[in-house]
């Protein structure tokens, strides 16, 4: 008989003889259960004490315990060795209220990058103001708030997971590297698409003055950034030799559950196709409300709670009307 992978059959065992007989009183049963409970608590206390003593002994000897003590077990990033190379990636994730996806994304990407021996930090730039979502501005914030020991960026959607280990997340020395290329992305296949996952050095990002801050709501900021790459004279690279096609990534976004903010208000319909010649890092206005270091299933990340500022004279569509 076949069972659903989401369900587990219940195993039935033969009934054992009763320990106290049918005439056992309620008080005797209560006393027996209390005795079992006390014995279990004593065993748990002895086990925890043994683990803590072993951990303390290892630290006194200058050794790390093989496993952290119970209740504080967390996988830390492996030590950077020479085989990992001199570069460090800052993985920038623009974010708002997509916690289910975040719980999957952080452990997955931490493990994926560790297997490829890529030193990294994961920054979740969480928009906490009352304005419409602004992916580009959040990426600008991530660039400015990233650690000084990182030298390149991944502009990475939280709902896109790489399934092919052959995908390259290494340092893009020759120019921006579009990992989620139109030939591989499960949804977007036009030639000028540079969204989803894009790697570039911090130097090259600065040459573009970052991304435009005029794009409130969903979409179009990637298309404008493509023009910035061309204007900066940067050669765009994409993967080659990947044979998994549109199954290269897992797209975990559920459009029925999380509808995108695609509304175009005021003059936004006309402005969305224009190039922003001056905006970007140079006119970004924001405030970091707090930074939180946390781990998700042992994977470390930093949450940067960010309030963006909007010039409503310039972009009145930052508020839904």
C-alpha cells in the first residue's frame, strides 16, 4: 500500500500485560507515573551535566568540542582556508514580510556557498517603513551597510534557489555575472533581463552609482540597471555549459498567496521606462532602525531593519493612492 510522502503510517503494537492488574488503584498508578517522571528528569540532568563538563574540558585544553552542548547547537561558518581564496561575498536580500521563504533561503544558501568554498555574509535588508516596497533602494542600503572585508555583491531574490552545483558564485573580476540568466530563469526570458541573481564587484556597483531609487512597487528597476551597466562600459557575463535549462532554479514564490504590488499610480506609468541619470547611491535616504544577528537552522545572517525616505514631490507613487 502506498502512502503520501506527507504522512507517516501509525505502527500498532501488541498490548502488554498490565503492571498493576485490573484491581490497581488510582493512587498507585499516580505514584508509579510520578516515579517515572522523577527518574527521567534525573537522567536528563546527568546527561546535560556530562555534556557541559566535556565542553568545558575541551575549551580548557584549547580544543573545540565535537558538538556544542544541547539547546545551543548551531553550525558556524567554517574557517576560511587558503583553498577558499581571497574574496568574500556579501549576499544582499531585499526583503519584506516573506518569512516562510526566508526560513528556507538562509540555510539553503549558507550550505550551497559553503560547499563551493565561498566566504560570505548574508544580509537581509528588511523594509519596515509604510512606503511601497523598493527593491533597488534596499540593495543600495545593503551595499552601503555591507562589511568592509567583502569585495563583491550578489543581488539575490529570496524566492530563487540555485539547484545546479555547477552555477558559479565566484568573484566576477571581468564584469557583472548574471547567474539567473534568461536561458535559465524559470519565468523571465527576455535578453536584457538582469534580475533574480546578479553578481558584481563593489567597485563596479559604485561605477553605476548603484540602482535607481525611483522604482516603488514591483518591477522595472532591473531593466533600468541594465542600462546603467551599459553606460558604465561594463561587460555582462552569463553562465555557459549549464544543461538544466529552466529547472536550474527553484522559484518558491506563490502568486496566489503573495500578490505582487504591480499597481502603477500617478505618473509612474510614464516614468517607469525612463533612465534615471542622477539617482542612486548619491541620493539615497534611509535610516537603519536596528541590526540583528541571528541563525536559522545553524546558518548565520544579519537582519538590517531599514526605513526608507521618499521625496513625494519627485516620486508620489511611493504611497498607494
